[in-house]
C-alpha cells in the first residue's frame, strides 16, 4: 500500500486507497497528498544535507499539518509573509527554526516576526534594514538577520521564477556593491544580529552549474566581508530551487547528488579563500511538496475539435481549472494526466485537459494522450501537482477552492476543507 500506482482494474491508488473511493468521500476537484511520500522527501533532504539546516519553503504549499510533518522530519520552515508565518505559529513550530523572507514586508509582518522570535529575518532592501532596526530598537529585541544577495547567475528557468540576474526585484547586487554595503549597515547596527548571507537563484532548476556559481560568488563575498570587518559571519543560506520531474522528460538530481555537489564546492572554495565553513542551510520547497501531491478531477464534458490537416484533438473538460493550478497558464508549465478511475482498451488520442473557467487559457495539461473513450464521470489525475498549485489558487469566476486531503495507510484525512460559496459570499459585505 505504498505510493501511487494503478490496481488490477486500472484504478489509481494512493497509499493503499482507490481514488474512486477517495472521490466518493471528499469529492472533486481535490488536492491529494501522499503523506509518507512527502515525509520521505523531507527526510531525504535532512539526511543528505547532514550538518546543514534544511528549511522547507512554505510558499510551495503550507498548512498546519504539513508544517508539523516537515518539523517532525527535522526541517525548519521558510515563510515569506505574515500569513505563512501565522500558519507555522498555529502549527506550534519552534519559531527558532522559522525564517521570514520578503522584498516588501509590512511593519505588521516585521513586528509579528520579531514578537514570535523567528530564527532569522532575511532583509532585502535598504528601506527594510532601517525599518527593522527601528522596530527592533522599539521592541527591545535583537533579531538574527541575513542579507539576501543577487549573484548575477542566469538560472535557465522561466523568467518569472528566476531571481539571481541583476534586473529583477530581489536581493542586493554583489557585482554592484549594494550587497557589501547592506552587510556593513547591518553589522554596524547594534539592534540587529547579522548572522550571514542568503542567496536564492530561482526555481525549477536542473543545471547544477547555477548553484555552484552562486555558491562561489556568495562565499567570496563572505570572505571579503571577513577581511574588511575582521569577523567571519557564522551562517550562509544557498536557497532552494531544485527542479522536479513534471513529465517523463525531466531528470532531476537526487538530494544526495545535490548535497555532494554543494559540499564539494563549499569545501573547495572555503579552502581557497582561507575561511572556515559557515553553518550552511538550504530552502527546498517544490522538491518536497511537488511530487507528493496530485490533483484529482471529474470529467464533465468531452469535445473533439478538428485541427488543420485533418487531425483532431479531444478537449477533456474537468471540474476545476486554472483557479486550482495556474502554472500551465502562467509559466507554460508541462504536466501529464492519467485516466484514474478505470482501465480502458481504447486507443490513445491527442487530448488537452482544460478547466471550467471562462477563458481559453484555462488549460491544465496542454498535450497528453488519453484513451479515446474518456467520458463524463471519469476521474482524471494530474501528478506532481503538490507545489505551487493550492498555494497559488484563486477564486476566479467565484469558484470555491478545492480541499487538500492526505492519505496514509489507506486512510484519508482532510487537511484543508473545501471552500464553499457561503465562504465566498461572506466576504461580499457591500
Ligand atoms: N527560498 C526562496 C528565497 C525562494 O524565493 C523560493 C521560491 C524558495 C526558497 C523555494 O524554491 P523551490 O525549492 O520551491 O523551487 N510559483 C513559481 C515558483 C516561485 C518560487 C518562488 N521562490 C512556480 O510555480 O513555479
């Protein structure tokens, strides 16, 4: 009863539970998480990166249960808003293992982080350094601070999820000198406890060279700081961004391979620069939550559309859409889909899985071969949809957001309940 697979009748099963039964219990659409799988991925990072601190990036998906699971597996939690911080707090996570990111944290968010006693606040602008110093002074608290830097690395991923080239909103530029200036400011401010440098180059990255170049530039900055200020900062974070397989075309590295590569580069560079190895950390999100979750839908309508040249495509419309997973529409992300409720002997046909929203861009899976007899009432699953789906969900067209359920040892648990129309209408107070 391990993992996700198909039974003798062609029905998709997750941790020993048939999705037909799951759909009958919780309805569709639903986000389904294989708890054991998510925990195993968290544990794999903790084990491979022994000696490092691993922070789970909550932006990929966060709820109180998942926060507790990753904490139980030995991870901290990276939050980037007061909302994510509130979830970690409600989950009862040790705040010393929580960090707060953000390029424009509000005063309320900074105060919440200070009062909660988070383990680190990653500062991202000169405005914020001044603001945080002021608030810390007023509250008589001395936050542990990291400085987010821009390494100038081209991460070879979609522009919107690439964060280390110069012309984007995050970080202080190393090449431009702002990073050294920000570090000096934090170091000089007695209200702040500067602990290290933070670099994150982007997301869904397969090319290890990007991480290596970023680590090298960040360590050089660390060494330059030591020379100038006479102190080696105790910590350093090299971010997240490790790519996962969305389709069979993708071949991601394992945590062990990533750890080996990153340890090698850190050791080599530290020796070359003559500095001690700082306490290192990483912040994987997608690589933990992504492969562990899938979206489960019911087919509502099927339409065959003629294409130029005589071919045709089957438009398979399901009961959700871009409001529960906008990644295909926003990043041209590629997913696969599978008929989940039965076996079919029908020949595969070129299909497109679309949603129920009122726009043509409402595509979940752009190109997939599905059995030609796909019909209303069938269940369709979209694998590897655990990251940046529910966490980026919207209420476009006043569609309530689906629930998040987990399955473990054949039993289903609702983690986040299905939104109702009453929930949505309750906000409309005009
Ligand atoms: N640390 C920092 C500072 C980050 O900005 C991010 C992601 C992470 C860690 C985690 O990255 P991961 O390991 O999950 O790749 N919505 C986009 C992804 C945005 C990522 C933003 N930052 C998507 O759906 O592809």
